């Protein structure tokens, strides 16, 4: 499967936000995420990097 795991980088550590992310949308300084089961969250952050081979989305606070 092609789902990804979203993490928030804080103080050099990764805090897991959501597993099985299937949709990501930047929205006015925030990131909207939706997982395979339809759970949705919005995080005030920006995308630092996306590691496609590792299925990992790394976000950092604004």
C-alpha cells in the first residue's frame, strides 16, 4: 500500500501525528491530513520533507 506516516519535528524529535495518510493539503499556513479510515486533522505547520520510499511526511511548526 502507499499510505504514509505523518510526523511533527519538535526539538529534534519526531512526534507521530497520523498513520495511513492518504491525503494532504496545504491550507493557509496549516496542513490538512486525512487517513485511510477518514479521520481528519489540521496542523499549524509546514512541510519540511516527504520521503516517498520511507512513506514518511515530516512537518515542522511555522
